[in-house]
C-alpha cells in the first residue's frame, strides 16, 4: 500500500530493453533506500514495482508488458526522473490517501494555468473513467495524492484540474510537466467501488 506522499525524485540511470520487458536501474540516495531489500515494493510515478537488485546507489526494477502498456514508464529514458515512494508500513502517518500502486490509465496534460505561489494543471481522461472523477475527490497523478479541483465534460470524455503548491512542485516531477505529456492515473479505490456498486444496483431496477 502507498499513501501518495512522494518522498522525492530519483534519476533513471540505465534502461535494459528485452522482448516486451524492461529493466530500470534507478539511482536512489541513502535517504530513500535505507533498509531497502530485494523483493520490497517501491512506487515509480505511482506504479508499484519490485526491487530485483541493489548495487550501491543503483536499484533495479523489472517492468513487464502490462506495465509498459498502461503507464508512462515505457517512455522513460536514462537521465529522466521518476517520483519515488516506498511502501507504507503499519504505524506510518497517512498524509495522502490509500493507493495500491496499480495504474488504471494514463491522462494527457492539456493546459497549465500559472498564478502566484501555485499552479493549476488540467488533464484529459478517457471517456470510461470520467464517471469516477468528482470535485474535491481524491486522485493519484504520477503517484501523487491530489485533490480534484474542477471537472468539466468534453466530447472526448472528461477533464479535471488539480492545484499544486510550491512544495509539491519542488518535490515531484510535476514541476516539469507540459501540455502533451502523459501522466499515470490511479482512481481512488473507494470512489470506484461506490460508483460501480451504485451502477450495478440501478441496472437491476425496473425502468419506470
């Protein structure tokens, strides 16, 4: 389980390409890897990955075909950075919201609005996911727990905004995002369960 409170960014120093498979080698400073062991879970841009090797500052992770299909990690090149969060432990403070590290889709950055001391980003979601997005609800964007600002419907689906404070911009990769970029999206699991449950109940009701 993760909380969506990103601990910092880490640089991908090497990528090994195999047939529908990738190995990412990430440089993680001691503050991020203290106590880290092979088999541990670490989120990269919100994607739950397993540690396969530790060599000094360099930590390796395997990315299988489904991960490459659903997330933006397949487009990462050496030198780029990813948001890092270690798996939550019992007793940790939950500062964000409960996240699984299972990405449901990507979303496009469609607009950026600048204002003093904050920034608003707009994202476009696939049509099938629009029903899970509500004003003031939770959403995971590249592994960051965020509160949804506004939601607007479009012909292609739905768009939503998030408002970012300077600390979030300084700590995460969202500071460098631009229109056209793709981010990983994890829908709030509780919201998804409630919406799908209500839809199933309504589908069984007779039409008046």
